[in-house]
C-alpha cells in the first residue's frame, strides 16, 4: 500500500465518516498494531494515487510466485509497471507470497 511520510496527527484535519460496525471490526482486525485509522489513510492514499496517475509500483517481479492468464473485465493497472490494462485485454493474475492475486500486464514478467 501507499505509505506517505509520517504526518503528526496534530497536522491532520479531523474528518468523521460513518462505517458499518462489521466493516470497522474487519478493518481493526486487518490493521493489527498499525491501527485501523492509519490503514484507512493508506487505503485512501493508494486509491488516490492509482486514480490520479501518480502510480508507483509497490511490487517487484520477485514478489510474484505464480501467474495465471486472464482477460481484464474492468480497467486495471499492472502492479509491476503501472501500465493500464483495458477491459477485454489479455492480462495475468500474479499470486504474491501473501496469497493475493494482483493484476499484471502480459509483458511485465518478461525477462529484460
């Protein structure tokens, strides 16, 4: 996930959002010692980064344990190159060491 330089909470604006109790509990569970508010900030920064075109790869090819051929159903972005993958384009799904499936462009795993 996107990690911004640590900002003191005193330098942040206070924003209130309503979350379903079940969602908040899941976020707390996923966040662990990081805290769910920090996790929410990371999620939001990652989303903003991807949507604004300021994508910076968070993975390297060494993080990919296996790949599966697929066809994009929606607009995706390769986690290795940042290249856009359009709907109906061939792509790969990469299995990470943590068990996540991430979008990959077809040429992203090719050796240089």
